[in-house]
């Protein structure tokens, strides 16, 4: 079982005009269960709020099968495919309920004892409105400085082929910072 939560907020003030440039909150969980050593089943739930996209809530419930293409302590690569149900509620009054396909991969590699790279990409073709799709991409690194402190960098991209009028189809976030661990 894995879970995550991520949030970013930024604003600018130019010529006395203040504007929100980023306000995004994401979270979710996934449960994997091995069926045989290389094949697993999965179920997931992901949720997102994005003010600059006028998105009040996107809920994605997905499930399917996965394949452990690489499964070592230093490197893992999982390939996943299945189906999903997506509900999107926008502050413009638009409500979308769609069924689709989920295709993706999860990759992790450890560079020595101090640096880890994690990468995930998922493609969600829409079966309700054929030709429409979403892509989510996340990649990050964390380098341990000591047992409780690490330096991290991340890139996150969300692409929507049919954005709400007045919004952009692509939302790219680049971050860096310090990571504090409270693990004993």
C-alpha cells in the first residue's frame, strides 16, 4: 500500500496587482497485491484540486493488473493497465463523469546509498469522449545529506486534452527543497 499528498501555492504581485500563479493539492493511495511473483492486481484512488484550472475536484478510481518488469532492491519497474472512472467538478459549473483506460508505469532507481530517483507516468484515454485523454507525469530525486535531512527536486506535469474554456491544457510544476525525516 502506498499513499501520497502534495500541495503547492504561489502568488505574484506585479504593478500592484496580486494574482495566484499556483494552487494545487493532490493526494491518493494505491494498493497492490501479488497474484503470482511477476503479476499483481492494483486498486487506486487519486484526488486533485487546482485553482488555476478552475478544478474543484477530480476523483479517479482505477483498478487493473500490473507486471513487475524489474524487481530488485536498487531498481524497480512496474507496468500497469486497467480501467478507471473519473469525476471532475469545475467551479464554472461543468461536471464530467467518464470511464476510461489506465495505462502507466512506475520506476525507481537508487544511485548508491544516498540518492533515489522515482518516476511515474500514467495515460488515461477517455472511453466516454473518445479522442480525449489525460496524462500525469511525476519525477523526483532525493539525496540524503544525513539520516534526517535530504535535498529533493521534483517535476510534475498534468496534461488535459480538453480543458475548460479559458484555462490551459498543461500544468507544469518544478520544485526543490529540503526533506526532513522523522523516522527512527
